[in-house]
């Protein structure tokens, strides 16, 4: 068996690993590169393998850096099956359509629209649903999914071929999560493992602390009669924010303030969360208990969803104070950038980051202290207060990543540290080696390793 690393190494985005044994090839994820300028070139480039030769694709979860190039793979000749959990498939459809819309709007003149709606439709026709803990096979590969606890439907994988067993963490969750179930672990012996390292050197705030910080920022906006902007990923982050604000409103811990969810994608994905909200295979028991008691966990007094562009524009008519939750989470597109044009120059406003900001992204530039930024062809002064809450990340921090490594170490010969910027991967690799004794390797892009 051998593995080739074609993305998600030395950086967070573009996850794409090729596993080959007995002349059969499968892919684990086929994600889009995001953030840096060269991501456009990487996404539009030919694959470094023949899509016709791939026997199947295993998807860990629906984030675009794990699914974003699937329609291009299909356009370029892949015609076998794609596998994931049911929520991942449901959400992937909307995320891929959104990705296409963004490309069509922003990159059409640069010839970087790498697929169209017909490619997405064909991709979805190849997609098969598999439940957690159900064992299935692709050629000589035996596969099992378990819950990664990252977002709704996210999975870790165990793949067996011949005498080799290899584990793929996928993206691991920041437990405890208020909505999805906690991370599961493979504890049986395996030979190799791939472990993500998005936050390999960081420790998040506690869940209670993050909620208090969010409450403080909302109350501060009310006190100052100002605008609180929250760039939030349409999937999981937006739903977690709504869940916790709902709890604060129900307990009368917040003053009355208009809160807007300004993202048609977020609204569509929230409906998918509602679809699975009573399913104990995916939802946390506490959340299910609240729902059964009659609590609409994604709705509360003062909340307004704005699905259309016309409704979005009307947010400007509401005087401060107000809270605007909008995608995209890295300020790379979506409706948040229109609000940033309007409010970043306002020293009384606050922009609050609650998720990972990739190197090169506009969100990362703002978070790192840029005084000006280019948005929609304009140079925007940044005078608003810039804040962040790390605890809302859907990614495991260093202690949780180490826990996964320790739970998985039984029999391991090597552990590959992937899906993290190099500084994060290097620190985690040393920690894993020191605390488990397992040899760690940080693979390079395009590297092939014989297992």
C-alpha cells in the first residue's frame, strides 16, 4: 500500500489523499484550496492523477476544503461512487452550488470557473450514503466511518487492505459541542494514521468562557449603540452561535437587540440541521432533549433571517445597536464583505472572528492588524475594533488532538501530521512523538510514502 499527498499538507485547505494498493486507487477527500492567491491556480490545475483510475472517493465532511473540487474530478473523468454520511451529502449539494456561484461571480473573466451546475448534478448522482459503524468495501479496501464530532455528519475513517490498517482523523471536533455528538475514537490496533493539525499549537477557551465572551460582546454593542459584525461559516459555526444566543435570550441574559443571519446558504443549512435534529446518530442528547421539550433552538425573539438580497440590503435601514452574522467565515466572499465595506471604517463598530482564518484570506489580514484592505475593488480603512473568540472553532485544539493520537496509538508504526500550517504541524508532531512514542512525519505536497 502507498499513500500520495495531493493537498492538506503544509496548509489547512485542499485536502486530497490518494491511497493505492494492488493497483486499485481511492481518494480521501477532494477539497478546494482557499485563502492564498496561488489557490486559484491550484484549483484550476489538472489533477496529478488520472480521475478515470479512481475506484471511489471517501468524504470525511462537507466543508468546501474537503469537497470543493469533486465536480471538477467528475468533469475530468471520474465516474465511480462518492461516499459519506447522509448529512454530509445533503449539505454538500448546497455548498457546491454556492461555490459555483462565487466562482461565476468573481473569477469568470480569469477562466477559473472549474465546474458548472451540470457537473454538480452528476456529482450528486454518484453520491452514496453510508451510516456510522457500517463496514463496506471498495475493491480490496474495507472501510468504516465513525463520528469525528467536527460538524454535522463529519467522520473519521478506518481503511483496511491486506495486512495494513490506516486511520484518517478527518477534521476533529472541539468537544464538547452544544449540537453534534462528541468525537469517537478508534482504539483497536492500526498500522498508520493521519492526524489533522489545524490548531496543533493552540488551546481554545472553554465552552463556558466562549459563551461569556460572546455575551459580553453583544452587551457591549448594545451599550455603545454600535454594530457587531460576526463573519461566520454557514455550516456549524452559525448554528452554534444561534444555539447559544437562543439559550441566553431564553434565560433573559441579553438585552433586546436585533440579530440578523444574513446568508442564504446559512439558512438552507440550518434547515438541514433541523432535518436531523431528532436523530441520535448525529445530534447531542442535550440538544435533542431541548427540542423535544418544544424549544426551537435556531429561533428566538429579535432574530431575523434574511434569505434574499433585498432583505439583506434592508439591514442597513435598522439603526444600531445590531448584530450581523454573515458568511463567509474568512471574509472571502458572501454578504459579510458588503457589511465590512460599510462598517470596518467605523471606530465604534466591532468585527468579531469566531473561526479559523487561513493565511492570505481577508479575514486573516484584518485579524493580523492590517490598517487597510481591498474589498470589492475598494481600499477600505480598518478602524473598527477587531476581536476574536477561539473557543467557537469547530476544530479540536492541541489537547484534543493529542487525545486522538493517544487513543489511536495502539500498534502504530507512523503517524502523518496533515491539514495544518507548517508551524502548527511541527509543534503537534513533536508533541505527539514525545507523548506517544510514535514516529511522526509531516509529508510534503505530492510526496509518496510506501506503507
